């Protein structure tokens, strides 16, 4: 009898999590033929991650509200698992551990919000994020001990989940993000000669911490330093947080509120900028760090565990307190003055078992 693998991912519809779903199903599409597996994917829409050799179950209802999602995870999925029949592996790609019947179970924990230290302005601009930070550990908790494995992207997350839920580290697999950083030709700068350019790519959400960059830019302009530009992927009208940023710092001539850009456009900004600033307060990876590191140029990163893990192997890095705009301004000013003496290479740490480097090895380990 063929082994059946079920992937539950009804909540993954955009950005990094959707990329994870696509990578996962692309791998299983091949394994289904090579190893004679039956693969079933529970998704929001098949068109989001459509691959051959996979059976799809579509549903939009769980995404409409949280109570729907919880009911689907802990009530509906049990019936679905019965209808599917014997399941060799049920792999939940979105944090929760559903109530199902399966020989082996695993959950992909890509959300770092249980460890996010929120601030007052998060409550003002993104109350949902505060609620998620407060209660996500309780969302994780049901059935989490029933999994044969947890999968995380970084070693610090393994230790964090071990401490939070008392799960043995031997049951937490580290699977680093499979990112291919592609450098493009360095283009001629749009700014005048002598300008130093920074870039920060992030969504307009309060935990991305755009304000520390704005505050640092204000400090530098107060010192009479105006020969620099910071490109920000926020326009200023997306939500309350973005409106606050633009209202408070939109007058600064050093800030470019350029708004959303495509991946291709972002690569152009990476290639033409002198330095990446990444001040986000919480990430499960921090993709721009990996993407920008291909250029070998300076990076100023939040002094947080995720940034240290993601920057491993990069050559020109400095870390700063993400709550200290003066510290960031000092580092930005030094770079503008030609001083890179405080930058250093970040050594790669040896991964500790269990870990995998690709999706095929991950499924082999989950099915052992």
C-alpha cells in the first residue's frame, strides 16, 4: 500500500510562508512519483501552489476568522483525516498542531511572535500583533507534544521552543531557509556623487521598527549631515503605522518613502545601495539579510538572535540595539565618513543534529 503524506496549509497565502508551501509541494511532486507516495495538500486555493502528482483540498472558510481556523484545526481536520484513510505523515506547515489521526505528525513553527517583546506603539498601531504575541504560545500549545518532530528555521528558535514547551531538542529539526541570493550588476547611483545610500525592505508593520531608522536619520540631519539617503519600502498611506511614520518624519530630506517594490526592483536598490539596515524586532529568518549579503556590502542589523543566525557567513556586519536610534545614527555616520573599522565578519556556527539542508532530506527524516 502506498504511503500517504498530508500537508495542511490552509492559512498560507502570501510572502515567506507561501514560498515555504511552494517549495514543500515542489519537492513532494517529485517524491510522489520517485517514491510512490500519495500526497494530499489542504490549501486556501490550489492556484497558489499548483503542482502535478498532488491531490488538493481547497477551503477558504478557516481564513475568514480565527474561530473558524481553530474549529477547522481541532475539529474538522479529525474528520478529514478519517476520510483520507491511513496517513503515514501529517505535516502542518502553519504553527498549529491539528487534532488528526496519523502514524507520524510534524509541525513547521515559523512564527517567532511568542518571543516578541511588544511596545506601547504596537498596541496603538497593531493591536492584533500584540494579541498574537500574548496568546500565540497558547495557540501553539494544543497537541504540540503529540508531534514526532517540530521544524524551525534557526537554532535559536530550537532553543526557544525547547524552553517554552519542554520539548526535547532531539525532536526539533533545524531546516535553514533555502534561499538563493542572486547579485545583479551594480548600477550607477541615482543620487549625486558623495551621497551614501541605505536601504531597508520590510512590510509596513510596527514590529519591523521603521521608526528607529527615521529617528536616526533625524539625529544625523540635526548634526548637519544631509549627504545620505535611506530608501524605505513604505509609502506612508498603507495603514495607521505607515501614516504615523510619514506624518512624523516625512519632511526629512534623507528619507525616501518609496513604497512597495517588486523583487526585481528591490534587487536594483540592493545593487545600487551602499548598506542594508535591518532593525526588525522579530523574524523567523530575515530574508533581506540573506539577499543583501550576496553583495558583500555593509549591513547594520538589530542585535537579536535571528539576525545573528541569518547573517552567519556574511563579511561586513555590525549589530545595534533596535531600541537605540543614537547607536544606529552613530554607525550610519561612521559609514558615511568612510569608517568601516567597526564592521566584522559573522562566523558560521556548526549546525547541531537534527538538521537538514533541503526538503528531500527533511521528508526522509520525518518518515524515518
